[in-house]
C-alpha cells in the first residue's frame, strides 16, 4: 500500500443536470488543438484556472438523497479511509445541502479554490491523506 494525498471539495448543486454541466467535458476542447491553451476541458477546470485536468486522477459525484453524508458518499474509492475526516469538515462548512464531492490527486490542480454562483457552490476542504 502506498500513501495518496488528494485535494477535496464538497458542494451543493441545484440539480444533477447542473452538476453534469459543470464537470462534464467540453466537446469542443479537442476540435482545434492549435488553440488548446485558450480553452478549458470543463467548467470545473476553468474554475480552478486549469485548461486541462486528467480525469484518471479525479473522482466526483452527485448524491441527492435523504441519507447521512457518510451513507451517501461511502461508495467512493477508499472512502473508508477519508470519509470520517471529510464528514467532520463538511459539518463545519456553511453549506446547508451537500450533494457533491470531488477529489483529485494532490498537485493536479496548482491552486485549488472554492467557488460559488447562484446555481452551485463548491467549497475547497483541503487535502486528506489515505492509503491505496
């Protein structure tokens, strides 16, 4: 087993469609590779000032439901190692309805930040270490 450190966000999206619109890949991104430095692979990437994010190192999900935070997000990779810490940080946040988590291997995003609009809020929680 080796240690992994990931950057984590929790969020609230108005709907699953808004979530997919934000995290889904821009189909025009690969159309003309001459101007690839001027485009963003997704709205999430743009929000983090990264043109491209390797989704092989990222996991995210939208879980709207009635269960507890732990019940809704325990199905994600290695959650048995990070979910208690993330749940505690989620309780400290100002988000009222958390239906989204995102985590990506440390260093894939140079300066992770929180963002908020009228349709969604995504709060950067920080880094959590776990074994894979």
